[in-house]
C-alpha cells in the first residue's frame, strides 16, 4: 500500500529524532527486547492515530517488531513531523500524514490507514473510532478492540457507549494511573511551557498567567508556571477542583475577572468557548492566548476574528489579531495544542509510561479482547504496577516491600 507523506528525503532527520528519544524510554526498550523475539502480534494488523512525532514513531516500530502490520496517521493537522513520517515509511510502515493537512486530507488519511482492515486500533481524541462507526462500518466486525490515549477521546467513547453504539471493547488508556498521573500532569505541564516559550521567547516570571481548568493537565500547567515565577490564576467550573486550586496556593476567579488582568492565557479543559467575545473585549493589549486541550475549540477563534480588523502571522506559530480599538492579541499555534503544534510534545521519559500503557493494553486485548464486552474498559490494575516497577528500576530507584506482618495488619478487618 502506497504511503502518503510530504517527502521521503526528510527521513534521515526523522531517524535521528527517533534514535534520540530511544535513549529515554527504558520501559519501551524492555518491551521491544521481549516482544520482538516472541512476536505476539504476528499476522495482526493495527491502525494507530496519534500525534506523529518521534516517541509515537518508536512505539509504532515496536508494534511492528512484535509482528504487527502497522498503518499510522496523525491525530492533529499540526502535530505531524514530516521527517518522522518519512523515517517510518523507510522502516516499512504504512504512513498517511503530513504537517498542515486540510480537514479533508485528515479524513482521507484515516480512511486510507483503515484500508489495511485492522484487528486493533489506537486512537487519540476519538476521530479514528468515529470514522469506524460512521463511514467505515463494514470494518467494525473485524475489530477485536482498541485503546484511547486522551481525556477528550475517552469522553467521546463513553458518550458512544452510553448510547449503546460502541461496537467493540476500548481500553481507556488515558485513565490508567501510569498515563494520566504523569502524562497529563507532568508531561503537559512541561511541554506546554516549552511550546509557549520557544514560540514567543518571552519571560514567564512576573506575568499573570491564567490557566483555565484545574484537572490533571491544568495542575501540571499551573505547577510549572509557578516554577517559572508566574503569578498563576485558575478558572474552574468544578467547586472541588476550585478548592483544590486555592489550597495549592493559587488565586481562583471567573474568566470574566481573569480576562482583564491576564498576560498569558492557557486553556486546558477539553471544553469549548472557554475564552470568547466578552473576554477578548476586556483583555490587555498584547495578551497571549494558547491552548493545550485536545481540540481547537477552547479559544473561540471565529469570535476573535469577528472583533478584529486584521489577522496576520507575525512569527512562526504566532498570529496577531488587531482589534477595532487598536489592541493586539496574540494567538499561538492556531489555538491547537501548543505543546505539539509548536513543540515536540511531552518529554520522552513521560511518553515511555504512556506508551507502556498502550502496548500492554493492546497485548491484553490480543489475549482477552474476544471475550471482552463492547464498551469502555479500564486497563487491568496489575499492568500499572508492572509498568511502574520497570520504570523505577530503570531510574535506579528502589522502594520498600511490605513485611508479612504489615500485609496481615493492612488486611485485618
Ligand atoms: N496537550 C497535551 O499533550 C494533552 C495531554 C493530555 C490531555 N490533553 C487534553 O487536555 C484536556 C484536559 O485534560 P485533563 O486530563 O486535564 O481533563 P480533566 O477532566 O482532568 O480536567 C479538565 C478540567 O477542566 C474543567 N473545566 C471544564 N469546563 C470548564 C470551563 N468552562 N471553565 C473552566 N474549567 C472548565 C473541568 O472542571 C476539569 O476540572 C483534554 O482535552 C485532554 O484530551 C492534552
């Protein structure tokens, strides 16, 4: 099957990127070592829709080493790295992705990848599963199962399952401890600020940073903004999360108030219209707007555009919106997840855990998928412990073990 990528000549730089991240992914190296010999996925086909950068590429290759035929697409038009895509083609995967694809091309890529008729799928955000349940329903009966990488995708899956329409078992990889505790919090926390800083080259210390959403990603974004010296303000709709933010030492207020004083705005909610017309109208001249939630709907760009007399790119990944009254607001990465569209995504050490979750979820589906009910499943708890143990060992960190007396004491009625 012919791949669709920008330019195969970019492959050497892609190989360099993949080889670099391998140095920091010991869990995946252990997986590769074991399963490239036993090849449990021999004869199986897998479609992966994920942010197509180096860590994802390494995982895709490990599935290939484990015997699978793999087709891969990007999960966001701006997060695909064309050199990495080219390297994967050289390594024999079917790749359908390029940076900056149109919405039509994005759909075509998923469609093409599905032409391998997968047994297993890995999705990020729900577009692949959506395509299977709409335009490619003829493939549904062949799917043993799949897993979903992110919070927004899990929301969409649960909505589908609640309507009784999810046609195969899906593991909510996002909801495994070894995923969200580290990826959503520390991964998003660091990589989002990396994306903002490399794009804007501004100092964060002393700025009023407004973070919308104090979930796992919001906590990470807030923690790292504080570490950089920002005055952090949180907006929330959940009273419990709001109290948590207060006791973590942050100011909490409605967006209507925060909009007037923020220098940098960061949305991390998975919800839409977090920053909209009434907020743009009161913002300070020069305010910077960024999103790290899954879709580009958290900052209402059509409303921002309707308030503007001009929109132009002033630096790579920065657009200036000049408002009627002369104020200028700066939008990063078209309001798409700034850490991936304007950066390299999470650090490799973090994705080592997330992709460990993905690999072992797929292995679980390989062994048990046919007996699992249609619907959304959690990854079995013992897999979290297994992944954590490999990671700790690779980090050179030892921990205590319960004595028999302690175990008996803790299980006393
Ligand atoms: N950038 C990345 O690499 C990356 C990584 C992981 C997850 N994500 C995405 O980030 C988003 C958040 O994920 P999460 O795991 O933190 O979810 P979460 O459910 O833990 O947190 C979301 C928070 O946003 C709050 N919220 C919802 N609507 C709001 C509103 N109108 N105003 C203020 N707060 C609001 C919720 O109350 C909740 O506390 C999702 O879209 C997820 O898919 C991105």
